[in-house]
């Protein structure tokens, strides 16, 4: 577990999927991935919620995973999204992701179905048994309507050797303590909420699966690195400088704000797939304002380009 724990340590970017005229913008995607690698992120998470996986075809998802693996060339752990609210489809996605070269899988709780804990156990066990890859569970009750109970995690960890981690996105730092009480060091914990990264680390998490790092990867890496270097003052200072940006990324449904921010920075287009639509004019204006202040304060993004 020690080596695996080290591999999950640090900043993992939940990558957006840039679109142009309805299809994947592979040039923009490649540039975004390379920017992440240059910033020193530890992991890349293609075709997750932030990557609009629900509206990607199976072939598109597999192509993105394969492309991410090729670009990373072993420099980052590739944790591919393999979630679905149909267990059979989730199993198929897991197998395709493994075939495409992913290092691990991110398996979100089934959305809309709202299964019981027994249903979650059966679902996650079926996916885990279909692959040899390490599996990171993903609990995000705000989008799925159901939370993975600590006791459920403990049972899954005990029964499925390749279920090794969880992305915890319930907005409650107490969950870290509850998960550790139930699972000990057998379950690796990631913060799934950017704004809570520092408190999660303080309570025993080892990393963050981040939306904000699409925009500010160097800053997120610097904050997490400072924490693990026991430079608490520096970690706190970066956290405080990034807090407004982290909040702004969720003023509308993810990934609308982060795509708008990347568009403002001329790094990717704002296009999304229905039923998601680009952010409102009011939100866009607020993002321009926040990015301007963030760039001036931190100086890592560079000179903010004029908004479109």
C-alpha cells in the first residue's frame, strides 16, 4: 500500500474536454495536458464529471484516455473515469479504459438511480472485479443523490483488493475522519472539493482531484507540496490566495465556470454539450474580474489576456 499511496499523493487534475463545433478539440486538449505536466501535477483524470463524460460516446472516451496516456508518457498517473448509472455499462467502461492504457479508474456512485448501500456495494464490486486496475471510488452526493457510507467503504476495501482510494466530494471535512476510522490506512483519500484541500490534508487525505488546477496547476501543486514539506505558513498563504478562484469555479454547474475561465485565458473554448450550456454573461464578467485579481496577486498564470 505504501508505494500505491505515494502514487496517489499530490494534485490530480480533473481534466475538461474541450469541444469545437460539436467535436473534441484535440489540439486544445493536448496543450492543456502538456500545461498540466509542465506544472508538475501527479495525476490526470480524463473523462470524469469535469470532462463531461455523460455526453461522450464510448469511442470518444476511449480515444481521450489513450491520448492522455500517450501525452503523459508515464509522467503522471492516469485515472480514467469509468462511471455509469448502469452497472453493465460501468463494467464495459472500466474494461475499455484498461485497454486504452489507464493506470487506475475513477468510479462514481450511480446517479439518478439512488441505490441503497447494498446496491452501491454490488455495483462497485462488479466494476472492481472486471478489471485488474486500482479503483478510486467517487462519492459526490450533490450530483448523484447518494453518499458512500464509511462502513460501505470498509466492506468494499476488505472484499475488493483493488479498491484502494476515494475521491470525497461531499463538502464535509469530518468525512475524512469517519473514513479513516472505518478503513484506516487501507483507503487512500482525496479531496474532491478544491476549497477544502488544505483541511482534508490536515485530517489525513493525501491529495486532491482538482477542478481549479485546470486553470492554476502550478499554484495547486505549490500548495500541496508546501503542506507535505511541513511549510504550513506557505500552504495556508497559497490556500488563501486561491480561495476566491476556487469558489468562482462552482458558481454555476461544473464544468461551465472552469471552461469559461480557460476561454478567457485563451487556453480552450467555452463550448459544452447539451444539456449543459456556457455560463451566463453575469458569471462570465465575474470570472474575468476574479481572474484579473488572481493573476495580479499570484503572478503564476502570467498576464491575463483580454476577455473575448
